[in-house]
């Protein structure tokens, strides 16, 4: 993957994490029913992203060994 592509994807990832946190705070302040759904998303979204990153690195290393 090209460095520029990695930088753009990293920026999009950071923006999506900021959006999740911002929406969670917004829903908390307004008392919306979506608050608890955003809390779950705020917990599992980073775990999902870490898992995808780990699997990408793992598959990349296994491909080199073969």
C-alpha cells in the first residue's frame, strides 16, 4: 500500500473515531435513546478496528513465510 493511501485511511479512521465520540456526547447531552447504542459502538468500534489491523498484519506475515 502506498504511503499516501495509508495517510488518507489513517485520517479517515481518526475522523470516524472523533465522530463516534462526538455523537456519543451529543446523545448524552440531549438525552436521546441512541446514547446507549453509541456507548456500545464506542466500546466495540476500536476493538473491531484493532482486530482488523491485527488480522491484516498476521496475514501479511503469513504470506511472506509461504
